[in-house]
C-alpha cells in the first residue's frame, strides 16, 4: 500500500461501528497502517462473515460533477463552473455519507472512488475530509483502494503529491489522445506537453495508476492507433482504459453531425487492441479495461455493494434482506431480486471472467438458473456466443461483439 494516509485520521477510525477497540495486535496485520479490519484472532478471518468470501467488497463512490469546460463528445452529467462553494457541498456529502451509514454500517470499505466530472478540482483538504469521515464511520480494509480521476491540466503545482497526502492511492489520468491534433479535435483543454508532464508526475508519485484514452476517432487509421497504443503501454501505467469514441445525442459532436469511424475499421482496431495488450502485459479483464484491475469498478461488474454520493451518483446495496437502488438525493428504491439479477447479467458479462454463479446468488438472492431464460441460454451456448461451467458463465470473443443481443435473450 503506497498511500501516505490522512494526517488527521480520528482515533475513532481504530474502533468498529459498535465503538469497540480493534483486536490486540497479535495477528498478521501491519500495525503501521491507519486502516485496519477486525479479525478473529484464531482464524484470521473477520468475525461476522462466512469464511468463503473473506470480506465482501463494499465501495463508496463520490461524484464531483463540475468541469472547467465542456468536451464536445461528453454526455456525462456535468456543470461547467469555475467557482463553486466547495465547503458547503462537501458538508452535504458528509451528511449523505452519514445517512447511508445507518444502512451499511456492518460493511467494510474496500474502495473509495472520486469520479466526475472533474474530481481533481476538489481541494485536497476536502478529499481528505471525505476519506477521514468514511474511515471514522466504517471499518476500512487495510488494502483499501482510493482512486481519483484527474484531468492533466491542473494549475495547482503540487496537486498529485497533495492528493497522495490526502489519502489517494490510485490516480486515473484522463489523457484521451497522444497527439495535439486529436487533443484539439476532442476539445481537450490540455496539450501533449501538459499530458506528458502530468503522466511523469503521476507515475513518480503513485504506485497504482491508470490512463484513459479515446480511440476509433473519425479519420484515425489503424496504423496511427497501433503506434499510439504502443506508446501508451510504454509509459508503465498499471492499468489502461480504452474507449471507442461514441457520438452521443445532445453533445456538440452530434449537433455538428460528426460521424463515428465505420464499424469495420472500429472492429479491426478493437481486435488489434485486445491482441496487443494481452501479449504486452495488459490482460483484458473487461470490455474496455486492461491490466491490474480497478477494485472499485470490478465491484460494479461483479455486483457487490456500494453507495453513491453526489448529483449523478447511484448506489446498490443490501440491507436487512432488501436490495436498494439509490440516486441523488437520498432517494432509495427497493429492487426485486429479479430486477437486480438482470443488472448482474448486464454487468457480469462485460468481464472476461464472466458471471460467477455463487456470487450472483449472494448478490441478488436468486439461483442463476432461476433468473435467466434457460432455453435461450442453451441456444446461445450451442451457437458459440457463451461458454458455461458449473461455476461460471462467460461470453466468447464472438459473444463479446454482440453483448447487448445476448443480454436481451438471457433476460427475456
Ligand atoms: C467520466 S469521464 C471523465 C473523466 C475526466 N473528467 C476526463 O475528462 O478525463 C470518464 C471517461 O469516459 C470516456 N468518455 C467520455 N465520453 C466518451 C465518449 N463519448 N466516447 C468514448 N469515451 C468517452 C473518457 O475516456 C473519460 O476519461
Ligand atoms: S470529458 Fe471529463 S472534463 Fe470533459 S466535460 Fe466530460 S467530464 Fe468534463
């Protein structure tokens, strides 16, 4: 664990939610860590959970919707504003965390993710406030992953070091393109020189890091992408997210009539990307993600519990035997087991590892075979779109190309 953890962590972070002190330090725990879990000394496992899944993942997502400008391809919820009343907003976030704590206090936080918008605009002291508050309210795994998405053009000189000091231990950098022409086309406010500076700083400051690129840009050739991808893998990031450009309704690109790259060229780029990364140290584990998995995003795809704070955040968690879907602001709706099961199929098939049937059952309460259309499943397997074992269901590479169709068939 590389983080320089929060300076102001309160003493209560060493207590569980019932206010008890941690077990004495005769376990294998690293006593130098601020974050810790409460283990049964005899077994080394947490007291309250079954032995099979040692600690069920539980995530906290913090959404910061503000951006300094509007990228012409982006249809994420955002507000373009320079000055926002950060302290007031953060106080509201702490209240929302407090609210959700009453439903999730028995869980142990395995990841916190600051996403956006542009969360690198949050002042580091406010990041630290949120991390400290989370650590005070919940038990936290000592290997907790705390990620933040950053844009490469901050005017804050020591931003990355300050973020690390605030408790961030995984930095995800939105580079998007590795040449000035395409950065301009994508309407980014950074140029290649700024991207390179940020890349160097992220790589020297953090032990865990990721970069985002958008490819299959209109007019981009396969050869250009091959070169750019090779360059991207040479930096040494632990993780890379690669998204093919989509033209979304309501964006500036859509209004201008910008056309995406044709399907055939995009499919070739995807095939090259997967082959190249799988043989060059970045195994694909999800449709668009490669390398050392992001624990937090994995938790969504595997269907584990998380809470979401901020304007366009959502949450999913089980509490008292009920499954909740939450949206801003503290809006909680109960989901049926079947509704959650369908979400788990949609998310799980994005993973190369596919759907683990036991985890599926734990996360929605329905046996896998009762939640899906078995006749269609058999057809999809015999047509070569899916493979099934006693424990898992996975899409084949033929299946990955038509995931939406497969999901429709399984969930009807
Ligand atoms: C929530 S966004 C924004 C993160 C950060 N604000 C930034 O711009 O780098 C996360 C990622 O989605 C990707 N993305 C957003 N819109 C896209 C689009 N229309 N097509 C492909 N990728 C897109 C970008 O790679 C981006 O880094
Ligand atoms: S791509 Fe990122 S910086 Fe650009 S508008 Fe969307 S969220 Fe904001």
